[in-house]
C-alpha cells in the first residue's frame, strides 16, 4: 500500500467484520462488545454492499484481542478457508491458468478483499516469496493480521492446486509473544523472528502448477470486475470533492442526483448508499456548495441578494434568506456588511 492510503478509507467489506463478530460470539462475547467504539451499528452488520474503514476494522480487532486475551489461541486456531471468502478476487484466482497467475492476480488486487498491507511477489533462488510492507496497524493487531494472512495462504494454495501444501519458511519482523514451537506448529514450517520483513516462502516449482478450475473467460471477467472495484475503492475518499467539482462547474443549474450519479458512472442508489456510508447525503453536499457560493458572492460581488438567490436555484428569496441564517447565524445583508466593514 502506498503512504497515501489513510485509515478512514472505506475499503473493508462488512462481510469481513461479520466474520470477526461471529467468531467472537462463538467464544461467548456479544456483538455490542465486539463493535464497541467502531461506529458500526448492529443493524449495519448484514449490509453486504457496505464497506467500512481501516480504522473501524482495527477497532474491532483491538476489541476482540482484548476480550480473548490469549495470544496462543490465534496460533492454535485452525483456518477454515473457502474461495468465496475472498469475493471476486477468489474467483479470479481459482479460474486462473496457473498458481503463478493466481498469485499475480492476488497481489495486484488484494485491496479489494480488505487487505491492510502492501503485498509483493518475487523469486529468490528456489523460493517463491510473498512479502508484506506498509502494514496499516502495529502492535497486537498488526501481528494478528500477519499471522491471519500467513495461516490463510496455506489452505488457499491447497484449494487452488488441489494438493496438500505447506510453506518452506515464514519470516516475521517481530519477536514471538508465545513459545516459538507454537509458531512452528501453527505455520507447519521453520519460522524466523525479528527479520527485516514479514515473508511467506514456498517451493517455486509449484508456480507452474495448472489449476483444475482454470477458465480463461471467467478469469478475464473476474479480473475486470476486480479492476473496477479497486478503482471504486481508490476514489471513495474523493467522492465528495468530485461531486463538489461537478456542482461548482454549473452554478445556478445544479444537477439532480441521478445526473450526478450518471456523470460519476454510478447508479443513483449506489451513489446515495456511498454518501450515506460517508455520513452525508447529496442534499448536504449541495447545501454546502450553495453556502460556499453564497458567501463568495456576498464577499466579492455587488450582486443583490435576490440575484444571488436566483443563481443558487432558490424559487423564493425568502427560502434563500432562511437557509443562509442557518449557515451563518445571520442574514445575507448582515454577513455582507460584516465582511466588508
């Protein structure tokens, strides 16, 4: 991940949070305990279309790790992995021609599955290497994310190849918080600690393994869907500013929601849902733009209040005055007089 990725980006599928919640509930903890402080409501948890932020997932994981308070539990727990756990990315991988192609797809589009780290793939001698960088969490949460990923890769490669599989070596950039033997048992291979990078290594000869479910048409369509989803995630933080740009380019002729959605290549319902996930709405964004324009017009032009009201699309000047008082706690006349005096 690049340094530009911020913790408030809405990139985590709610399904991932739901999985965390179900695990915690199986251990005797309530959903409210798991979601505490995350701003994710109990009613949101089944919304399959919604994504939450990296920061919200970190809070959920902090809650779970604190509640369980047993580092050994996560090492000993068996991973139950299915292709559907990875969404579109999983189907793009399983339909790839070879294991190497599947891994290349995973590295390219890993953020679509809610990854909180950068991921690179290369060969070193006889080893194929998956290396993590730019982890978006540190401490116990960071260690959990690394262990969860590395423990999940093993059964995933087994699913893709249809063969029993284990890595050749795991490298971790932190010290063990449990007996070293517990790590060896968990990862089923040699584990090195306090390394420069976190790496998952396996026999590079497996990369040429042809996948039983390979389907070039499915692979192509799933990869294209992953590409579109990645673009969507990358622009999510910029969604409001893009809407503002559209509105500011046509003052006095503010487009309707469906026109804005069309300009953004989104469905109207999708745009409305994404704005809701950002704790706003099209009307709130529009009102904010109108407020900025109204103040700019009052400060830098000699337009009358009636003319400004018309430019901002108000049918009655009294409606504009009422809206402006809500924004500035004073009338347009008072505001102009104050900024010009």
